C-alpha cells in the first residue's frame, strides 16, 4: 500500500490476484486499451460518450481530474491489473459522489474485461475496496449501487457481497440510447452502531 490522505483509501492496494491503482494520467493508455478491447461488450451498459471520449488527451485529462478528486476525497477509482501483467488493465471499480456529514455515503461502480468474467475477480476487488470504505481510515456508513434489472451477473456480485435491494427507479439513466430502469442496492457498514456519530 502507498500514499494515504486522511479519510481516503491508499492510492495502491493488492489482493491475492490483483493490483489496484488509483487514477493517474500515467494509466491513460492502459485504460484506453481496456476500453477498446471491450467496447462492444460494454455498449449495452455504458452511457453514450462523445466520439473523442477515449482519445488520449481527453482520457489523460479525465484521469487527472479523478486524481485530484481522489486527493479531495470525492471519488476513489481504482484500475485493476493481474499481478503477473501489471501493464494491462482488466477492470476498474470506483466509489464516487462521496458525501460526508450526516450521510457518509458513496456510489459504487465497476466493470471487468469480458475475458476475465466468471473468475471471481470483481468480487475480490470490491471486497478489498469495501474493506477500506468501512475501515477506520475511510469510515463510510453506506455504499449504494444502481444496476439494470436485466444485468443478472452484476446483481449476483452485489448480492454475494451482502448488498440488499432497496428499491426500483424507473427510467433512471440514459444508457445505450434509451432511458433505462435501475434497481438500487446498498450495503450498510456492518459494525456501525445505530447511535454512533460520523467520524468525518
């Protein structure tokens, strides 16, 4: 593990199989390659992007903004690589829209290379991220995720991690050319007492 700002995860983490690195412009080309390999696979689930969204300079700028957001404690995105192939990104996961005060909550998002699906890698990465989110350094109370009802694989990942379905949001996001329904899942910090005050 490396740099840690107060209230944030470390900028680099490891699991048994994965290296997890926070957004930085140095990862731009690896992120572009990851998206290019999976563009068709992700199209059903991703919002429509500008034509230059995954060009090098816009990607570097976006990762620089995320790097600043990591430092500010508003978004924590990690790019995933296997230990034996650290230069090849195979996934990403993020806690975004981090709100402190009386809410202490964040939104969870994630994606994985089509070639790596089914090996438990995303569950491994998210478990590590959630350990940090609910650990003493970050100390969130709640993590929420929105999933399209037909995305059975994503639902299973959340359910295996202990997330519970909280509700249904019709026409929630504009995805793949139409307003799509989503379901809301959330996980509450399992060790947070009902009357325990926020730490941040």
